[in-house]
């Protein structure tokens, strides 16, 4: 998709009601869509360094949408997200989700999660190993598990389809798109509060005086916030990019019958899904690795990930079909979506996103560290807060959610501690209380 305007046109036609969204993945696209639905005079511009290809985490997201989280905030956002995705043709398939265990502590976890799900209004049922294996017979050996919890309303999201839908709908409503690589910001200061005065890009500077600027920049947020030697905000924004292995089977004939649910092996921190013409598998069962992403959300392949995937595959009935040797990105062709890869995503100290106004930068908002699972729900929440015009006014429940996602919530905490806390969340990212 080409740009719909130029930097010169933006600078020559300043607007007091301009909203600049930086980042064109699923979060930025959802924000553009939901902001554009309002009857307002806002001029919305989405800026991304690649309008044709998704270079961020959206482009390689496995697409699992498990709505239950032991954080009520994430559960609420995930439920809202699924309701949005269900309205998008080809965006979401309600295949259900399975969580498996073979330990007494695992049974306690699953029983607790069933209770929490029921309290949250999500259907959840304990199954026998045989019943679980019948739902995904190529994945599950009934003799290797003892406990299973099924979430019938969970499913898989096609992040590319969803993002394209949001972009097309936003563009039809007058949202402008600009392909440019944002490299930083200049700020001005009034009293104790700063403002972003310029959005700096590789193609030229954009005058942002009077504009609302929203960073939906995922794994690049921390580097943009740090802004070289002049941080945009004095608040700690601990969004930590980490490495994550994911692999596939070679292409195969599509299965017939009822689609497989996605499956998680809780004891082994592994998960798998049916991608239609191949199967996919990922693992959290390795020490967390902090990364510094550059051009895309695909990182170099650590050789240790070969063993990580080998151990993860051992939990599946069709274990021998998965590829486990990753690509050496320094010597081989660019990454393609059918080989093992290192997909970079972000973790935070409490597993929660950052969504809301940055209090010491008057015109800056964050929408970052947000997964596909909660992207639409968070975007809708933030759009209501930004517009807050009666028809889109926030509710008391919205306020409680925004308090939990407040970009200022780690004020006064040491950076080293926040980094350690963020990395500690990686290994049990789905099930640990936050």
C-alpha cells in the first residue's frame, strides 16, 4: 500500500486535531480503525517504515488467542479482542484451546484455572486424556498426559488478515498512511511537562506541535523512548525484547474434519497448533534472552534453540515431523515462514501492556508490549480514552483497566530490578499470577 501523503504535505498543512500513530502492526492498525470510527474532525496519520510488509511481531505471531489469564485485566482485554476479531472475515477461527499436564501440581493449576474461567464467564471443562487426544490425535498421546482443560471459545487469529482489514477500513474512513522510518523525537519543555515537537524520520522531520503522538511500536518502543542520549520521558518504560523459538513441520495435505484446537503442555512450557498446511510449535523452556532488534522482529538463531525445539517436540505424538535446526541468518537467504525462526517479542515486569498517556510528556501516548491476544481490546480502550467525547466516554471499568496499564506505574523503581522482573516472566508467561 503506497503512502497517501508526504512529509511536506503534513508540514505545510498543520492541524490542531492531528493524531499521529507510529507503528503499523496489528495494534497501530486497530487504533487507526477504532479512532476513525468516531464522528470527529481528527486527522489521523499512521506512520510505519514498511506499509507493504509487516516487519514487527505481528508478521510472525503464532496466532494463539487464549482468553483466560490469571490477570483479570488481560482476561478482560482478551475477551473484548475476540469479540472484535469475530466480526472480521477470515480473522478468527474458534477452534478452542487445550492445556495439558501429567503432574499433581498441574492438576491443581488446571482446576484453579477452570474456576477462574467460570468466574470470568469463559467456558472451561476438564477432559479425560482420551477425550483430549481425540481432539488433536496427531499431537496428543493419551498415555503421556493425565489432566486436560479445554477452553471451547478460544481460537486462532490470522494477524495478517486482521491488520489488513483494519488498515483498509481506516483508509476508507480518511486515515492517511505514510511510509517512513521513525528514528526519534525532539521535545520542548513547559514547566515540568515536555511535549513532542518533532517526529524525526529517515525521510525528514515531521512537525508535531499540537499533535497527539501514539507509539504502537512494539519491540522498538524502548529504543525510541530512550531517544539516544536525550530520553523522551524520565519515567522507566521497561519493555524488554526477548528471543523466542518457533518451528514448523514441512507442508502437508490439509486435515479433514473438525479443526484441531491449539495445545499447551504446561509442564514443559511448549505449545502447538495446526496452521492448515503444516503444524507449528514453540517453546518457553529456556533461559530468557534479551535482544536488541534492528530491522525486523526476526532475530539471529542461537544454536541452543535446536536443543530447545528438540525437547519441545518430544511432547508431541508427531514429534519426528518437526524441523528443529534453525537458519543461520548471517549466511543463508532471508527468513521464510516455513523454517524454524527466532521471533522477537516484548515482556514487561508484570506481563501487562503499556497503554495510556505518558504523564510527563503532554502529547505522548503508549500502546506497546501488546500481543495479538489483547490488541483489539486495548486499542478500543485507548481510543475511548483519547476521544472521551460523550459517545466514546470511558467507563469506570475502563478507568480501572487504564490504571493497571498506566505507563507511569513503575515510577521510582530501579532499571536493573525492572529488567530482572521482566525476564523472570518469560518462562511461565501464560499462567503465572501478575
